[in-house]
C-alpha cells in the first residue's frame, strides 16, 4: 500500500519535498566542543554518540543543551561519577555516511557505550529497512573492533508523522517510512544473538505533544526535547550497566 501511494502521489510528494528544502528554516549545529567530561569523581563511562543533525545538536544553542551534553550529564548523575563523551555527528548524515565517518576517523578515543541518533535522513532518502538495519549492525561491529564498545543503543527514528514542518501527505509518507524502519530494527534485534545491542523507542509524549518539544524549524528537537530524549536513553544505559556488573 505504501509503494502504491508513493507512485500515485509522486508528483505532489516531489513538489512538497523541493518546497520544504527551499523554504525550511536552516538552524546551525550546536556550538561547543565535540568531546568533554560530565560530572566529577571517578570515571564511570566512556560514551560515543554517532548521528545526524540531531546528534550534532541542531535546535539547541550549545552542546550542553543538546543530546551529548544532556545525555552525559544524566548518566553522570545516575552512575555517580564522571562520564567522558565524544561526538561524531554531522548534519545530513545517513547511516552509510556515519559508517564511513567512523571508519575514517583517526582521533577517536576508546568507548564503552555507543548511542546512535540516525534514521531521519534514511527515511527521507527512502533507504530500505533491510539496508538500514544492516548498516546499523555494521556500525556496531566497527565500533566494537575500533573502539572497544561493549554496548550500543540505537535511538529509534522519531515520529516524523508529527513533525510540524512537513505538509501532508509528505508527513504521512515519511512517518510511515520511519515506522517501517523502527519495526525492522526491533525485529532484527529480537532475532539477533548479540545482547550488546538494543533499540530505544522514540519518546515525545508530554503535555503539548511533539510540537512542544520541537525547535523553531519544526524538524529538530529543542532543548526540552533533547532533555526528554537524553533522560530516556540514560535510563536504558544505566540499567544495562547495572545489569552487566552483577
């Protein structure tokens, strides 16, 4: 049904996509360094965040208000020590781009946990679900081999059907593609024997709905959205670390 809809609506969808790219508010990536330390005391965790524009913090003024800063601070609080974090993210990245970026990076430090913030550009580019999940698996394997990562947490593609920037029916189409990618990721991880990889569901539920968590461009999180996202990820990571240490 989705394929038939894309074919039938192709002229309108192409026009809407071109218009969105032409008129959308262009926000910069969050200012600040791409690595740092959150919290104080003994080192509890080394964190790597790999992503697209949301990983790079578009929609927040500084990295302290974006995913990297929010997540590392939340983990430092939950784990009772310091968290060393580093960021490998770039606006426009699909998962294939991040895979190449990680493969080519020469200055990354070892990491215990990798969090990915990918999938929106894959959905926009109509990347197949099977290819997307395969690239995420390759990303995890590369992070294990190169950096010693022991646990990867893949953020789900956010609910694009709720992005205020997107007009209908483009919003419906990209929302359906995002849900298709997420279903494939959950299914593949359920079938996998690797317990060191999990998926975190997209969480945009609060009074006011998704719009209250979006930046002025209607496409990226605002600082409140980044905090909600980071807190959900931190809960999963802290629980996994506690379980692994038993």
